[in-house]
């Protein structure tokens, strides 16, 4: 992925929650990425949840360096 992607929310949904997590001391950032990435929405046709997860570029670079946005001024090819 070479650019950013905005959040995706259902049209007409009035309720949104924004949660921000910090990596705990002594834990690797990739553990947080793995935990958040394993979340799934409920399997139901009666309502549901839209789940969008985003990660700071620095954390994504640490976790998946070949699929992370380049820092400004980077000459990586």
C-alpha cells in the first residue's frame, strides 16, 4: 500500500466510536496489530458492526515494512 485509506462507515449510521490504543510497556507493536486484526464483526443479518482499524505509519512500518507508507523524504524504491 503506497497511500492512506480513509475510514469506511455505513451510510445513515449515527453512532460511531473511535478508540485509540497504546502498546503496553514490554510488548511488541506487532502483538497489538495482530490482536486488532483478529477482530471480526458479528455474523448476523439483524444489525451489525462496521469495523475499521487504522495504525500509525511507524507501527505499520515496524510490523509490515514492505507494505508500509514511505516516510516523507524517503528514497526507498
